[in-house]
């Protein structure tokens, strides 16, 4: 049996009627940039996240940039984030004119280790961007406590956390602002690029709206220097069609994760651990195997496609070696990069595919991954 890592065509086919209706509605209205569909999606997505405001933008990277600028980050400021993330996090920070400062992650959650923040602070530090990675929220209580004490801003990177929760609150509702991506592979994905800035603060939302559209307050009246970063109406219409199904799809992800976790109960491969008080939505199901190449090869022999998110920490990427911190180690991120493997997990997997992956996980021997 072949089990693809992801099959977006299957997802589209399963939801084609909803998509066709949403696109036809937009075509009839004839407004294709911003417009009614964007307005309505912003209202609905803000309500879903538990905040007052959502501002649709061009993509998730732009959402990080605009969110940072909207909360007051300026050129020359420093923004702390993690080494164990995807490059767009860094691109978004640098596009705001700030310098990324990297810290390591917690070995259990793979997200920002709050205990390392104090050592990374300087007089130039203006904001912190915790990344809610793989579908699980970072531990934000100590981050927010530090931010309050030092007058810093917290912008959540929620690109992989649509619907994730911590302490009964959804990702995006915790910091001063948050950035979402609607790239097609996300738990809530468009049929192209898209993103959103979400926030509780009216002034932050208004500034984000200015920044996404050339700084324009009224037609041809530009009150700040902005950019072109607008969510288009067709993508918003598709996202509106998908949003009512997001909770069902997330629950399906959790069901599959439970099957995989049970299969790995007596394995030396380490499954992800859902932390107490958090609701993991498994954007990715990431395990750790000491001999990763052999483990992936054994799964491939059984027709199971895997991936690695991510094989190289930011500071070891050729373009970002200058971000390696002096005097601080990023050893957990480096260690994880050598062992992590992403298994197929999405709501459109068939039951026999899930069973096939679970059976393979029970059968394949693997040396244990080393904790920490």
C-alpha cells in the first residue's frame, strides 16, 4: 500500500462542492481583492480565535512582519525567536527591519524554552516571537510575564497551530498579536497563499490594516509607509467554506495521532508528547529516531512517505550563520534536527492507510532516540 505524506488533490475533491459554491459567490460579486468575503472571513476567524480583530494579509510571512510593525517593532530592534523553526519566521522578522536573536527549545515540546530568554535580552530587545510548532502551543505564561516586566511585545507565530489551545485559550489569543499562515498544507489552508494578523487590540489591528494596503487610510491618502499585502477575495471565500470544518478536521488529526501513539507505546521511536493543559492539533506528527535514515527507509519500503521538519536549524543554514549566538548554545535544536521524522497525518487519510502506518510502526525496530 502507498501512503503519501499529503494529498491535497484528495482534500480538494472531498470538499469540491463547498469550494465551487464559495468561488462562484465571489465571481458573482466581482470584488477580488479584499472586499466582502475578506471582511466576513476576518470576522469569523477572529471569533474562532477568541479575539476581536483579524486582518487578512498576503501570506504567513507577511503576517509576522506586519504584526511586528503593528505592535511597534522598528528597524534596529532585536526580536527573540527559536532556532528550531522554518526560515519564514526569520524572513518575517528581518522584513520588519529587526534582527532575529535565536534561543534554544525545550527538549520535550520542541518549542521555545522560556528559561533561556533572560540571557538573550539586550537593550535592543523589543519583541519575542514564540513559535507554536507542529500543532502545539509554546508555554507562554512565563514569556508573557517577562514581557510585561520588560515592556516587550509578544507576537505568536501560529502558522502551524490553527485551533491549538493552552489553558483553555486558543493560539492567537495569548500575545499582543499573532500571525497565521493559510498556506495550502496548513490545518486551515487556502488554495494558494494567504495569512492573517489577529489581535485583541483595536489600535494594533488598525495599524495592521494600514500597513497591508500602502498605508492608505482613505483612497489616495497615505498616512504611514505601508506595503502591498492583501488577502484576495477568492482565498477568503475558500477559507470561509473550510473554517466550519476545522474543528472536525482537528479532531480527526488527534484520533490518528492517538493510533500512532498507541503503536509506538513499546517502540524505541519517541512519539510527540502532548503537554498537560494543552490541546495539540497535530499539524505535523513528529517522532524521533536515532537512526533516522534507516527508519525512513524501512517505512519507504512499506510505501509510507515521510518528511523532516526541519533538517537544519536556522543558525546552520548557509544564509543565516551570522545569527549563531555568541556564548549561548543551541544544542537541543541541533540534536532534534538529526532525529526528527514527520509521519503522514492529515484528516483525509483513509482508515486502512492509518492502520498500515500503525502496523509499520509496530514492526520496524529502531535504536532509541536520545532524550534532550
